[in-house]
């Protein structure tokens, strides 16, 4: 028998004390990490959002505003149009919580009726922007080439239209009112959503799961609906939270100029327009409350949108 070659034989080194005796706590923590069930993307985003106190405060404010818009007018015995000429321009009191206007109407009731109109306009504008922008941007980004070029040139033309001039033309054709405001806000409002969706689809359309679906014969609509849109919902949701306050402010601005909701109907813009001329006479409450709730709503949506961006964007994950 030959002598085995020992030149390549490696003698095991003895374990050091630190390697021989691993703390029990470390073993338990590693075992928990291995056995811990994985959580979904949306649940992880919700947990991250809950840690953002500013964003959660914005969510609480929005829930409060929505609840008050529903039940607020029911909390007083006065209707939105009920007038009392003997109680004109009364300051806030236990009887009239937000005071009265120049016709003796209860400002508390009118403020929360105005919240219904303003929030409805903002949410409807965001939903319409979502439907048009997602379909248009998704199709443009997925098709690419000549189709994408033509569709993007159309977006650039719409983006260049003077907004206020277009609103005035719509007011002339359709007449002032709630429907006209919604149409005016959505004629070009979906352009920003379409651009965001297109950019996301351009990044995802060559990924493996999309190519696999295309190879299996899936239609364009199904690929966009099942493969592309679920992976772009993060930026879409963030954009929607920023669209709502923009639409609310635009409605308030148009109503303030007299191009929106007409009296005796109420919106925050109408109430602010009615309260501005009398603020110097001491009737501060008529402008303060609608302006305060407009500012509070925009603040809540903006901080919630920033929190959602941090929670949904993978680049911000630790």
C-alpha cells in the first residue's frame, strides 16, 4: 500500500470559543426570522404608512371631514337655505356655531354642505383622471413606436391649452354649475396621470412576466390589466391623492370668481367669495371657516400623499 499524499490534506482548525458557544438568544432570533410568514406588498406598505405620524394625521383629518360632510348638516335644526333677516351676521355662539351670513343663514350648515360639494368635485375629478389617464397612458406605453408618438403629441397639445380660457368657454357653452366644473377639471386633468402611467409601463413592458403572458397569447388589454397595472398602482395612488386637493382648490377658485357653483347652493369657494367683502367690517367668521377647511383639506391630502409615496416606493424601503 502506498502512503497517501498528505500535501493537499487540510487539517481542520479547532473552533474558537465564540464559534463553539453561540448564544441561545441569537439562535432564537434567527429561527424566528426564518419561520416568520412573509407579508404582502400592500400589508407591508400599510405597516410603513402607520409609522408615519404626519401621514396618519392627514388620514384622520380626511376621515373626520368626510364624516362631517355627511352628518354635519344634521347636527343643527337649520337648513342650508333657511333665512332669518332678524339674525343677520351674528358671530359664532352656542346657537349658531359658525355664525350667520348677511341673510341670516346658518354658516355651520352651509359650511358642511359646501364640504359635500368640494369633496365630491375633488373625488370625481380624481376618479375620472384615473380612468382616462390609466387607459391612455397604459396603451401608449405598451404599444410604443408610432402609436406612442402620436398619443404623446396629443397630450402635449392638450397640456398647452390655456386652462382658464377653456373653463370660460365651457361656461358659455354649458352654463355655470357643478357638471361644468367637473368637465373643466377633467378635460386636461388626466394628462399628468397618463404621463406617469406611460413611464411606469415603459419600464415594465419588457419584464419576464409580461413577455411570458405575451408568448401565451394574452391580449393587450389583459396584459395591461393583469400584468402592468398592478405593478404601477403605487405611483397611481400617490398621484390620485395629489389630484384631489388640486381639484378642490380649482373648484374653490372658480366658485370664488363666480364661474362655479351658483348661490343659493354652497361650496367652500362660494362661501369664501361671499365672506371676503365683509371681512373688514368685522364679520371674520364668514371667510375664516371656509378658508380654514380648504387649507386643512389640502394639507391632509398632501401629507397623506407624501406618506404613501414613502410607503409604496421600493427605493424608500430599508
